[in-house]
C-alpha cells in the first residue's frame, strides 16, 4: 500500500521590501512521504521569496514534468520555474527551454560539489539562477516545521528572515549563478 502525503497548513505573511510586495498567503503543503521537513521548509522559503497570487506548488517529488513551484501567465506560458535541491543538468536545461525564468534553491553540505559537477553544462542557460542555502540555515528552517504554522518572512536588501512565534531564522543566500 502506498503511503500518502502529509498535509501541512501555513499562514505566510510576506514583507518583501526589495520587490515592494506585501501580502498574506494561506498555504496547503503536501509533504511526500520521502520528503524531509528540511526540504519542505526550503520549498516554503522559495514560495515566500517569489510570492505572487499566481505562484503554485507543483505536484511534488513523484512528478517529473513539474517543478516544486511555478507561475504561469494567463495564456498558460510558464513565467517562473522553481526547483529545490540538486536537480540534474538535463532537467534544468529542459526547464530553461520551457520557462522565462528558472531558479534553483540548493541546500545541504554537498551543494558545492553538485554545482561544481554541473556548472559547465549549464553555462549557456541564460535564464537560470542558482542559489545556495547553507546547510545550517536549511536545518534551522526544518526546526520551524509544524503541521499548522504561522510564518512571517521579511526580505530587505537581500537579507531574509523567516519567523514562527519566537523563533527567527536569518538566511544569507549565496548566489552560484545569475541570469545573463
């Protein structure tokens, strides 16, 4: 018998002073049985950093043709494709062909090794941005995970703070590749 996804609910308040975006989002997050709290919370962080009324979570780890998050315009064209983790270069090049902008949020202590192996293959991807989240930061995010969450995300001058109650995680995102 297949295991079912665990459902998490989050009320996310976003104050992004860099983009001048201020809104509240009620999120329903399905965590795949093989997904960790750490990966799920990096997905929530990615949502907060790209928050928009048209931004949606993909179907998850079990679906190869959808990202972790995406945003489509009214015609169905993909404006934004967001991956979390360490996807392979073929998947990213395919995404770059399908979407106007592709962003990868890599996390874990092995991120630099992964990036060094595929960076050369992705040099021609002009609409790709790769961001590394230090392992200590992603592990601190995992500590915020609860089945019901009240989260506040503040972004100012490239600095990110994600809070839940009296716990706050300060995040320093390290750009590995910028779009051309």
